């Protein structure tokens, strides 16, 4: 059994696209600013294992493989509990002494096993859980790129 999810979103955070990119591609430091990321381990030069947990009592094991670290689009392939792609499009929305960057998220993933079964009746709850995860990302990224 399989279930597909498509997520999107747009945030504006402090920093230039280059500064924001440098934070987003630095997986090793995610636990420092993204509360729902519990641990990160390297599996190779472009591949990392990420353990994350949002509000539901379930830890996701994700293997992320960098496809592109070049602006304006950052992309990773995802394997593990989720399978698919995550893309971030970064765009400067202001410059000068207080630059700001917009990030547009495009995430397309498939779940299998227990998560797919849970999707039959729990899709709204799983979407809510993902939204809380991404709220943590947006707030943490804004703090990180804003110097706080």
C-alpha cells in the first residue's frame, strides 16, 4: 500500500539567497535550529540520514541525497520512510542593509507501510503533523539567518 503527499509553502526570512542557501544545505547543523530534527549523520559526501519527529509520536528516518545546491533551486531526493523529492526555490525579495529571501517549498513524497495504512483514515492528521514540522523549520530558519 502506498499514499502520495504534495506539500508546498512560501516563507520570507532574513538574509541573501546565498546566506539562506548556506544554512539550508548544511544538514549537519539542522538540529541546532530546527527543533523537529533530532539527529543527522553523514552516509557520504552528498547523502545524510536525518531523524525527525513532529507532534505525533513517530520518528521518521529519512535519507537525503543532494541533487542540486545551486541557486535558485535546491533539491534533494528522499528515501526511507518517505520517498520522493524536495525542492526549495530561493529568491531575493529585498536587498541593502536588511536583505530578505523568499523560499518556495515543493515537496512530493510517497509513503509506504504503516504511514500508508495510517493515511487511509489519518491523512488530515498527518498533513497537520507535517505543517507543524514546517512551522518549526520556518521559525528556526528565520532565527538562524537573522543571527538570533
